[in-house]
C-alpha cells in the first residue's frame, strides 16, 4: 500500500515532522510506504490514501477543504490527524464538514470525546495514541554523558527541552530551580522557526538575566543553550538529567505532546503541569497544577530529591510507557485503519 503523507513542516525540527518521520518509518514494517509532501499540489491519483498531519496554526480550513475536494476527485480516501482539537464553538462546523469528507484521527480520549459531543460520527473518527520513539541500548551511561558535555557530576539536574514559547512556563521553572541550592537547571531552548516566536532575549528579560554571546549562558545555577542539535545528540542531553520538566500553561486545545514522549523514551522521570497538553500522562508523570507553578515545581523537586525510591518508580514508569507506546505497535493501528478506510 502506498500513501501520500502531507506534512507542512516536513524538513523542519518540530513535533509534527518528527511524528510523521517516525510513523512513516514504522509503517514500512507493515508493507505500507509513503511519499511525504508539504502541500498537495496536484490530484493524488494512484495513491491508496492521502493522510494529512493537521495543526490549526499551519492549515486554514479552506486549505483542508480544498484538499478534501482534490482527494474526492481522484477517488482517494482522505485521513486527517488532528494534532490538536479546539473546543471553541466556531471550529465545530468545520470539524463536522471535514468529517463528512475525511476520516479523522485524534490522539487523546479528551479530543475523541469532544468531537463526538460536537456531532462527529463515531464511524468517521478513530483514536490512536501518539507513538513513542525507541532507543534501546543506544544511550551511554549518564555519568559518561555528563563528563562529555561538561555537566556537573554531583548536581541534581532539572532539564527542559523544547522550543521557546510564551505558554511553556519557563520563567516558573527557572524561579523554582533558582530557589534550590542543590539543583542545576539545564534548558535547551532553540527559537521556533515560525515568525513571531519567543526569542532568547525575551526570556532573559523576563528573568533579569544578563545574556552572553557564547553557549551556554550561565546565570547562578541555570544553564541556557539555544543552538539546535541533531536528535541523536539531544537524546544524550535528555538522558543526562535527573528529571525533565514541561511546565506549560493550561492548554486552549486537546492535544498530545510529542516532546513528552521523546523525553520519556530516554527513560528519565518526567514532571508536567496538569493540563490538556498532558492529560494522557497522568499515570506516568508527576503532575502539578498549572497555577502557582514555581512553588509547585519547587515542592515536588524537593520531595523527589529526598526520595530515591520515587525517582526509581518514575524511571520504571517512563520505560514502560515508552515500550507500550512504541511506534511499531502504534503503526499497526494505522495500517489497519488505512485498509479499512480504503475498503469502505
């Protein structure tokens, strides 16, 4: 079976492009191949299906509806993964209209239930969880990684990895770590490639940090890095921490975090806010309220620092989650769905 996979950010460093890459690679084990394109510029004749990786900030609904018309004209089924689902009332008719011409895929129970409540027919909607990368036996020992990258061997390292974003709570995380004399904050935060994204200077201004033109910027017990790294290298940095934290604002959408899965795949404990971004991680991550985050992070870090058994349990949960959500297993559900939709 040969697909046309549409991913507008293909070739960029972003969660949706990484999702697409992992899915296409895993599908090859099920005799499913794909041409990945950034736009559907012609009638997709000859494909078994067209699969769009959708995000509101990347695709207007007019663009998606035009794509549905192209697929219908070619008599090719269209599947659309909604990487986020907005609860706003104005989106409801667009979801209903799209479901009339495409099979929708969501990644969390909350997103599925919301679309059902909005009137999307169950036979036009499938829940398939976000996959998790697998890196068995490829990561060096953490002590070795710390030596190689000049990280302190005897500190409790609290990591943050991801694009700079105004909704990501980095100021709260930094303030929490600054209050803990035994901790070091490790923040690898490349600027997002989209126009208008938060800049390092904006983060520094919020914190009152004096930036320096070299990497890292060191301020008290915080280390800031902004140069992007290849996936293989960034995984080593993630694995070198004691715990990684994603302290996002409460989300305006129902979504599943690709960043969280990348972090869990390295086998380190994870802390998140209790928001719609991470609603599917309650059993595997330490979760704090999205309000008063700096104090919540500080309190949980103190508890974890004093409780090695709890840290070991979180490590075990991270590894189990990564195993249960491995991309080869998730791809099985996609392969079955392509076959079902093609035959309907």
